[in-house]
C-alpha cells in the first residue's frame, strides 16, 4: 500500500509498504478516505513542533470506510463510515486513573509520536472508534477531530450561556471554537489579521469579527459587547501578541483558555495575571465524549464545516498540499488529502 512519510522537516515522500494484516477480535480496519492537514502538522513540517521526532507518518484528522471488523466488534460493520481518536494511552498513570487520559503521563498521538493514517489502510481498536452517520460526507468526518478540540476546550470555562467571549485566531481551530462557543450560548467576537479567514467565520454564522490591523480591539469590543467587556477568551492563534492582548484586555477575574500550539515560548505578564486574578487555563485535545458531541453538532448543523475546506489534493500530491499552505497561509483554512 501507499504511505506518506516525513523523514525530516520539509520533506514528504510517498513509498510502498506492506499493508496491515488481519484484525484482532476488537479491531477495525479502515480504508482511509480523507485526511485533514492541521496547523500542528505544519509545525512538524517546519521542525517547530515541540513533541515530534522524525521520521514520522502524519495524519490524525481523518475518515475512512470500514473494510474489516474483528469477531467481537459491535460498533460498526463493513461499509460503515468511521473515524477514531489518535490518542495512545497507558491506562495506569494517575491522570488515566482519574479519567484524564487526554493528559496521560506517556501520551502518544498518532501522527506525531506514533505513526498516523497517511496510508491506504489503518487498523484501530474499537474503544477509540467513532461511527459516523451515513449522511456524513467523508470531508465532514475528517473535521470531527478539530471539532472535538472545540467541544472539549469550550467546556473548560464552564457555562458559556450569555457570556461575552473573544477568540484570537480565525484558523480552523479558532473558527470551530467560535462556532462551538456560539452553540453553547455565548456572544462571540473573533479576531484575526486575515480578512479571508474572517469572511469564512462570518459564513459559519459568527457576526462579530475584528482585524486588528484595521480596527483597534477596544473599538471592536465596544461594538460587540458595549461597555460590558468580555469574561472568557480562547487563544487559538499561537502567537505571543495574541495571548498578551487577551491578558491586557479581559475583565478582572476572567478565564483565558490557551488552545493553540506555540512554536516559540510566549511571555506572559504575570503581574497583570495576578493583579486581576485572571485564570490562564491549558487544554489538550479531547476525550471520547467530545468526539461524539462533535459528530452530533456537525450533524445538527450547529457546527458548519463546508466553509472551512479550502482545497483538495490527491494523496500522491501530499507534499504539494504543504507547499500550497506555505504559499497561501493567510488564504487557507482546511486542506484535505483525498485517497
């Protein structure tokens, strides 16, 4: 079968490898149909992901068709559409024992610390599998993973109903976080320096947008929230200036959820953090129920995925997809690899 591998930063090659064999009793074999290229994948491509080593087979946002099931599998049958969580956990450490397996002490993520799905066939265990509705397009299935990041992270600040929320960064994760926060009842303002991404956000139903190049944030805040300001923020840009802007502008006692992956270590004004009793909250990935909620929200139309898809590339052109993102970063959201 075909496999795309990144032997070193900046290089992706297609090679032939042996296909996975028969499944065990609790496993499912998928014929991979779609893979979404993630911002974290681009960090890896540039050698700036802090927890990835080479060579690496990427692909953690994906969907596929079930082509083989083990004797004990009950969730799906051959021909069904499915995706799966890419988390490999120990189940024995203290976080795992507390149900926080998304921060397992020895967590490995397929596509980063373990081989991902950038190949024709892939085997997954039933406990990590999520069956997709028959009505789902495979493109929607490939966006369940980033949507699950949104469903999980938006729960970190508690009940969002009626709250004013700012999201920094209107890339795919920021877009989905904004949509999910809105679906949870928040009044959302999203900010980005790309007008292209902001227009896509509006197509997804977010009314309040801000480009700080053309409009100062304080004016945008008054336009969106009046004099009330905002109590919750989600940092999805992955740049220091975005995080600092939130620290300097959020209401006293507010919550800032750091969603993005940072290529460089940002500085945080801890004096302001302490003086205003702000909470800076980390968030990592998701749990199984967040995948299920993401599927539900997409199915109901509470999260729209079609506006996020910018371009498609054939599997054989895997490297060209990354070059395309590099050249058109400010006019790109989700690039999809087609099998």
